[in-house]
């Protein structure tokens, strides 16, 4: 029976093991947070590139359509709407719709949290535990 007690770890060894495990866990949580942020940045770059190309092409196509609509209004109603009036009508409608979408998008952007909540909470818990144990 005395040989069984000699092989059991001491309290100091157990506490040291727990602290080592906790530190390793904190490092792993920090690495997970960094990996999450890197992945999100990479995804954001890809999305930004696609959005940029798509936006440029949509802008060019939309501009040509707006010119067409202004000329169409002048062609359909030449006695009532001069060419500058057609451009004014199309521009006014476009500004109104664009303003609605802009402010709606701004509200949605204010609600976005760019940090991964689970990883941030895990790191916060680790830091709280570490400061309490010191």
C-alpha cells in the first residue's frame, strides 16, 4: 500500500499541471481568435474584390441606362419634357432611391459586430480566470 502512495502526484504537481493546462488553453484560445480574424479578413478581401468589379460594371451599365431613360423621356414627350428635364427626372428618382438604400445600409452596418463573439468571450474568461488565480 505504501508503494501506491509514492506514485501519486503531490498537490504541488497537480496545481502546476492545472496551471500549465490553463496557460496552454489560453494560448490555444488566442490562436483560435487570430485564426478566426485572419479567415474573416481573407473572406472580406475576396468579397470586396467581387463587389468592386461588380459595382464598377453595374455603375457603367446603370449610367448608360440612365442616359437612355433621359433620352427616352425627351423622345416620348418632346413638347413637354426637354432633354435637360428628362435628365432631371431620372436623376431625381435615382437620388431618392439611392438615399433610401444608403440610409438603410448605414443602419444595417451599425448593427454588425466584426469580432467573433465566441472566441472573444473565451479569451475574456481565460483572462478573468488568470487574474483571479494570481
